[in-house]
């Protein structure tokens, strides 16, 4: 059995589903930090760069920008700073 909706109902359903999917994608990006300019922690930075933790430590030793919050024992990396540093090498 084939059911055909009037064009305006089909369009409404399409826009509704499209909105739900776009919101889900935006929420997933936000939770994953994809749109954030910051990377929290060495493990996440090494994954983002596609290098080992040892390689990241060497890059930091040679001047890769990193921001420490001493009281909390947390480090952050700025994606633009990392990209600039690598392009200049």
C-alpha cells in the first residue's frame, strides 16, 4: 500500500527531520569539542595531532605552545597556536 502525503505535509516533515538531525549534529560537535579552539590535555592533543604522547612531549620541549593551569594540574593547547607552530617549522 502506497501512501502519498500532500506536498506541504511532506515538506513540513522533511524540515522537521532536517532540524532534528542538524541539532543532533551540533550537539555531538559541541560535546566532542570539534568546534572548540582549545584542546584539553596531552592525550587529546596527541590524538588531534596524530602523534604519540612521547612525540607530543618532544614537541613541547622544542617550543610547542601549551597553557598550564598549575592549581588544577591541567594543560590546554590552542589549535591555532599549534598549527602556526608547525607551519613555522
